[in-house]
C-alpha cells in the first residue's frame, strides 16, 4: 500500500500539463489547455486540461481524472506503475511497506534482472527486424499473406535466420546467462541425442543454441511498448507452426496479449476489443481496418487477460473458429470473463465458419463481411445458456436438470447486479422451472434484493418510510458517489441527516458510502487517486470505477452540485414514502396529514434542486 500522504505530495509536484502534453498536443484556450481527446476519436478539440485544478476532462466522452488516472487509462499502466513513473520524473522514491533487508535485496535484484532482460530483448528485436529486410524468402511469405511493409513495420516484424548460433554474432557473450533467461537461447539437455543436439553441440558454449530459427518473428510488447518476448512462425507447413518465448521474469503467457500495445488507440476508436487466437490474425485484421484486435499467446484466455482488457475498454468480442476446438476455447473464455461481467460491460462471442479463421475470412470475404459477423456476435448471457446446454437433451426432464446443474457454477461467477438477476428467470425458463422454484433450489431471493441491514444507530428503511424495493434512481446515486469520491472532504461537511440518507441507499452505493466514511474517519479527506488505490480490493470496486467513467461534462466542480443531487435523492425517497402510504391502506386523517407534510418537504427539495441550497 502506497501511503496516502506520498500520493498527495507526488500530485502536488507533478504538472498534469507536462504529463498529458507528452501524449496529446495541447493549445492554450483561456485558463485551460485544449487538445484532441486520446480516449475517443474526434476532429475538433474537446479535451481540456486545467493547470490550476491539475485535472483533465473531455466534454465529448466524459473521461476525467488526475495525472495518475491519465497514465492508467491512456497507457494501461497499473496504479502502482503509474505512481512510479510519475515519481521517477520528479525525483521521488516511492516508499514501500516495511520489509526485511533480505526482501528488499531480492526486489532490487529482480528489478535489475528485468532491466537487463529488457535490454537483451530489445537488441534481439532490432536484429530480427534487420534480418527480415535481408531475407527475400521471408518478405515474399509476408506478401503472400497479404501484408504490406507498413503493417510489418508497425508491428516490428522480423526474421530469425537459419543457423543454430546466429545470435553469437549479435551479443558479445553467447554464454551470457541473460540470453537463456530471456528465452532467446536454450541449453542442450545432458541426455539429449539426435540431430538437434548434435547441431547445437560445442564445448565452449556447452551445447547452447538459438531457440528461434528460420521463422518470421512477432515481437510481443508490454503495455508501455517494451519488448517482453517473441512469437515465431515457420515459413512452410512444418511443425510446430508457432513457438513462443518461454516464461521469464518479464513474460507470462497467461497475462500478456499480443498486439495490445499497438491496439490501444483503436480500442477507444472502435469501442471494443476483438480477441483472436493467432499473431497473424491480429496483423491481418489490423491491415484490414480492425486495429483493435489482440491475441492470446498459445494459451486459453485467462481472468488476467480479461482484467487487462477491461483496463482499456468496456466491451470485448471473443472470436473463435466454429469447430469443436473453438467451442471449447469459447467455454474457457466465458469462465474467465464471467467474474468481470458487470452491468456496465459487454462481452460477446463470435464464431466463424469452421473452414475460416479471422485472417482467412477477412482476406477472402472482405472487411464488410467480417464487420457483419462482429455485429451478430452472441452476447454473454446467451453464450452462458448455450454453453450450459451442451450435451443436454432439453426435451427431457433429465436434460433440463443437466442444463441447470451446468449453469449454476457459471451463473454464480457473475458479479451481483442487473445482469445476474435477469439471467435467473431465463435459466428458469430453459430448465422448465418457475423463477421461484429455481431461486429456492439455488438458495437465492427470487425478486429483488433483501433490504440492506441498518447501519448501527440508524433505523431500518421501512421504519423511516421508504418502501422496500423503492430505491433512489441509480443514475442519481451514481452521481452522488462520484462527487463524494472525487471530493471526500465534502463528506464531513454534510449534515447528519444527509449522511444517514446516503448510508441507506442500499446495494453497492450503501457499501461505498460506509467505506468512504470509514476512510475519512480513519485517514481524513483523501484525493480520488488515493481512494482508487485503497478501494482496489473491494468487491464493488469495478462498479465504482464505472460510476467515475460515466461522468458528464458539467457535474463535478462545486459543492452546490452535490447539494442539488442530495435534493433529488431526498425527493425520490419522500415520493416513495408517499406512494407507500397511499397504496398501503385507505388513508385516514393522520395519514392524510402525513402525506401533506411529505408533499411540503418534496416541494422544498424540488426547489433546492435548482438552487443547490443545503438539504435538510
């Protein structure tokens, strides 16, 4: 955990204009600077950077935040990576938690190893790129696959020439352990035999040999653009068709995605990530106009892959071959995506005809045909049901029971929200049960959610007159939490009644309010960057990030804006109480008096929505 005080000190020393200006061309426009938004495609500048507030905001797409937020959103860095990047720029050392001297030494050693491996991999990438230009055969192969020199240069494609020890002429020491650790050189096993071992023999280097030979090379880049590994493809039909770098301190197949660095801007322009299965698919699709394509690296899609993609976009389309292997891969991707499928995200599944992969499909049938396939991709909800129905005869009770048994662990992976609740009746229909029977079978509440427990010292909702199930409008509650998370110092300025009302919003909003109050009590007011770091491990963090991303251009600046929002929440609450009193029974004189008093309060709150006066 990075100390909050350090983050505040860091942000006070960093100039957001310098940070953003390294990536966006900014021009003075009054008190602020303006430029083309890096988060969506636009032709006229709507992206504003405020030097006085050290804050950016796009009036087109709503993106906003501080310098840390900009680096996490634009470069895809983790929070800690962004903090370290900014700290290095202003000469600060990021404080770490208390660790032993041995642990600190271990971390420093690992950091130096990673730096060394990065330099080795970058040098190898330069060598392979130069070799491609010198190999007519490799160039011809890429041309036959329909690739241009421009697209090859954009992805840094190269060529590993034949020969067991070509890299011996590239690096001063072929026996340098870093070459093996980076996955460029292999060591012959002591009990190896056959042509490979003989060809790689030699006493001086103890049988070391180049891992990549006579292959088109695809550099794999991290989110910051550094080379972390390679994929290599043969020029003919020999096997294995592809080989990858092994696991190293800088490269893990289960966490990295090929083409993600190159696709960053296209992900924002297109609005979704297209996940395919091969290097060539990514490059070919980019040339055909789908620069938002990325690929897993010879392994099944993992939860880490999905989480990384959702740092760049809220929509993902998985593309698979239509054969049985593609269906199995889709099942694994479904399981990886379900825990991250919040109500603000979209996950879909595209199945091409069995005879095609994305590369062959777009080359044979064209861009428009592939675009049409994408628009018809299956939504996650339908894919879950179809996957659960695999092997189940839905014409029999046994088959329907099997569907439900297979669906239950998948459904349980979904985060709580509207999508999960809507799927319950759909699964019930598919399984031949009523939603009440299925809810009882699975131990779930069939309709709505139970009223949240009252906070200590606060009466339950029903005793305060708010009809169960009648919560404040979600969008208004989102806005209230958005303002408070951005300006946590406002929490302590609220009256007790306002604070109590916010606690009783229920659901994720209520959880966030309770957490925010605890943070303010224990640590005092904090910046949004500090709060974002602290909430990362909360189960509702993804939904809270969604509130922040849905910001509007005119909502975030003053406490009067918050007061207007509170008036809207109070009005919704009081109107629900009035409705509850009217529908509960035939109104008597006391009830009518109560309704009249409530209507007078509603009138005052409605007036306060325009003035921003304090809600009481």
